[in-house]
C-alpha cells in the first residue's frame, strides 16, 4: 500500500475545504483557495501585508537561525570534545549543564532582553540556547563512544596526540556529533519563530504570522506555517542525506 | 634457531593492579623470556592468566609494575613503532576504506598520499585482497578484516608483530586458513611474531616455541620448543603427541594454581 500515506493528507484537505465552507468564517478557517495563492507567489510582497515577500522573510529567519546555530556549534563541539576526553572537564561542567539544560529556551527571553536589549543579539542568543545542549551532549556521547581499540591501534602505529584527535576521535565521533547538529538545528528552527515575536522585530516568518493575526489574516498565518514546516523538513532532509552519504558505517563497526 | 640473535628480552616483568574488591591482584609475576629474531613464539594460557596483559605491556599500552623490556638491547617504555599490535576485533577504522586503513600508519609518519597508497597496495597484495581496496570494513567478512589488520601492521615495517588472539573471533575453517596464510607471510617477511592464544592447537600449529602461562598470577610454567617442519599436519602422530604434551602442561598449570 504505497499510496496509503497520501490518503490522510487528501482527506484532510477535503475535510478542511468542507469545514471552511460550513463555518464560512475566514478568520476561523479560511478556504485553501485563499492560502494557495500566497504560496504560489513567494517573491511577491503584495500578499504579506507589506512585510516583504515570503522569501525575504524566510531568508531573514534562516539567517538568524544560522547565526545562533553556528555560534552554538562553535562552542558546543570543542567543549563536548574536552568533556568527552577528560573526566576532569566532564565533572567540572556536568552539574551546571544538567542544571541549565531543562530550562526551555524561551524561558531565557526576559533575561536575553535584559542583557542584550531588543534586537538581533537577543534572537541569536535564544537560538543559541536551543541548539547548544543537543550539540554538546551528542558530542560528549560521540567522543566517549570512540572505541578504545581505535585509539590503541593509532598509538601502536605511532600516532601523536594531535593526530589521534584529528584522525581517530573526530571521525569516530562525527556521526553522533552530526546527529547533535541535526537535532540542534531542529530546535533552533522552532526557537526562531517564537524569538521573532520579541518586541521590536519587524521581519521574519515568526513575525509574519503574528502580524497576520493582528490583521485577522488567518490564510496568511496558515501559509506562513506551511512555509515554516517545509523549510524545517527540507533542512532535516539535507542533514539526513549527509548522514547517509558520510556516516553509513555507523552501527556497523566490527 | 640457535644462531639467530636475541631481539626481544623480557626481564622479570610483573604486573599487579587494584581489583574491584580493592584487593591488590597480581596478574603477572616475574616473567623472563628471550625472543630471537625471526622467531614465532606463542604465549598460551587459559583466559585470565594475564597473557593479553603481557602483550599489552610489550606493546607499551600498559605499564609493568616491575621489570624491564629490552628491544635489541634498548629499554622500551611506551609504544614503539618497531612493534605493531594486531587486535582480536574492532580494530579497523570503519570510516576508512581498506586501502586507507592499511595506509594509516604510513599517514601518521607523514608519508605523501600517492606514495603511501602504493606502499599499502603492496601489502594488500600480500594478504590477497587487491579487489577490495576501495571497500569499507563492514563490507568484509571477519577473516578479510583480520587480513587487513595484518596488512596494516606490516605496512609500517615493524620488527615484531604482536598478535592478541587475532583469530579468536573467527569460525574454525577461516581460522585454519588464516593460520596458514600467516605462516606464509611470516616466512616471506621474516618478522618476529609474539602470538597470544588460548588454543593449544593454534599454538602448536604455528609456533617455534610455546610459552605456557599459569593462571593468576601469570608465571611461565614451561617453554616448549616445536621442531616439526612446516607446513604441519594437524592429524599427524607427532603433532598429536606435542599437543598432548602442551595440553598436559596447561592443565597442570591450571590445577597447581588452584591449590
């Protein structure tokens, strides 16, 4: 039943159209015919209440996520390697990380505003918090999962510490680190939408859908949500493709 | 054998460590052994006799609690590129192709890519896996993977091969095949081999001398020289006699340590 997976989406679309016809209140449930034109004109600013085109807004959100994500990776990966390699570092950082980790990224918003004021820095900070912990924890796990024999083989074959790090530990931990990056990016993408609701922000997909709400444009909200979902899906797809291409050995160590 | 020079000397090697019950456990006690250049020596003993620990100490992966190791008269304390170790399992890098696994040691020495691949290819030929140069370890059988591990160890041109139950995870047939291949390679390359095993059959089939260890603490119970010409016939009467003899020693060793 290869086509079964398409059944529910089709039923949903049909049900949606039927419901919107019965409710006949576009603020509660707009017809798809008012959502699709927005999606078909992603470069046109005319459908987005003067906030710039859908593509522009998406580009800005992606840029923000990218920044927060890159900073998170740049801090979490080296720290994770240190913690994975050295029990001393691990014991030193572990308790504070366990303490901070359960705090939802959005709980940091007020503090972010107090520290960085309204603006890009606050948004990037929230995204950083969201992406940081999955990347860190997976890096620690990945480094710890590097097999002892791999290290000993390198030692007996004359590898220096630096070579062991670059040629054994990093490639050995890479698949798990990559999983951390993938999960971290997913969370970062969720965070950006909410972070764009901060006061003083005037662009981005998150801003767009909230702005649309203020104007009662539910069709634009839904179109924005679909774009947010599709972008998240595409990026996850890329992460998975790379995983399959480069890390297909994972779980097959023998 | 007599005229070959001694290359590896173990002098009074001991190893003890603090076990789980916080009691000091003596794993090896006063091991003295001389290995001649080009000799094939097996270290035989039941599991837990410290034979792997002994090999790891020689390889520089563990420290001895007492005693010394000399290689051609020089004291060894740490990993030494003149000795290469072959592990039982999980030793190949799964993200590297076969050829790049074999070239690993050469890469660590800073050899150029083209040059080290050519060199690695020679050893790939030696172990008969030319067709698998571009494959990944998980695409190979257990026997093939150990051939790659042997090729990788040989590629750095060590004087001594240290082998830690290298065929222990293989089925009997593959095991016998690899033993024969190992002997061919040994005769071709004239390496010294120190081979750890718990299989009497394997030790007698392969070795010039078999060192029988007692369990806990590991001490040398006996050293049995085997003069049978190679290739040895496992079903031959002389083979059976030596096997019986070594086995008796091993059982005695085990029995005496229980007292």
